[in-house]
C-alpha cells in the first residue's frame, strides 16, 4: 500500500512552513504601513486637559538610515504634542498654546527637533517662529464677548529631513 501524503489545510506539500504565513505577513505589513502614513504622521491620540483645554499627539517615525540606538541624539519615533489651555482673565480669554517633541513617545524625554512651531489658527491667528528646540509656548489674550469661551484651534509642526511630515492639530470647542 503506498504511503499517504498528509496535506496541511489544503496547502501544497512543497510549501515550506514559513511560506504558509506569508499572506498574513503581507496583510499585516500593508495595514501597518497605511496606519503609519496617516495624514498626521502616524498614530495620534487626543485627550482633554481641564474644562477648557485639550492635548493631542502624533507619533512621527524616523526616516532614512538607522543609527545606533544607544546614541542619545537618535530617536526611532518622535511624539509631536500640541496642547491648548485657556482661562478667563480680567482682560478676556487667555489662550496658551504649546508644542513639544518627545523621544519615543508622549511621555519620553524632551527631544530637540528642527523647525518646531506652534500656530493658533482660530479664533485669531498667532504663532511662534520655527526654532530648533524641544518645546515652544505662546500666549495671547482676546476679548471674550459675554464672558464665553470661543473655539480655539492650534497646530504644531516641525520640519526635519530625518522624520516624516510632522503636523498635529487640536480644536477646543467654545461655550454654546
């Protein structure tokens, strides 16, 4: 009686064990690449900071050649964080916008990047100049009609040939 060949899940007997999982690997790779190249540079997360503030970050991946990860000037990913805080003062609504770059995630050590900038686009337009730094802040007071908070939108950016496009924005709704 001839020996029977057991075929695993309909696969050919000439397929190696590694090749059986190639389709899953390719699907996972395509999914990861599509998530890593979202419009805001990668994974993003937003949370509320107090009753009239918010914070959002995007994880920006390193591009190009890989360096020694023991080098303190190397970061595989940089978390670009934008934060908006507001409060009522005697003169009106005080808006403070901040941008920070953190090594390897939003709770990592601060990490200087080229061209870091924070820009408030609404309700009025004001911004910092791009600088090589790990953090920037800007504050402005605007009139508050009826003592109500107005909606504030701010964005953080940095420009570096070592990292993918870095842009993250956050909007804090005003009072109704």
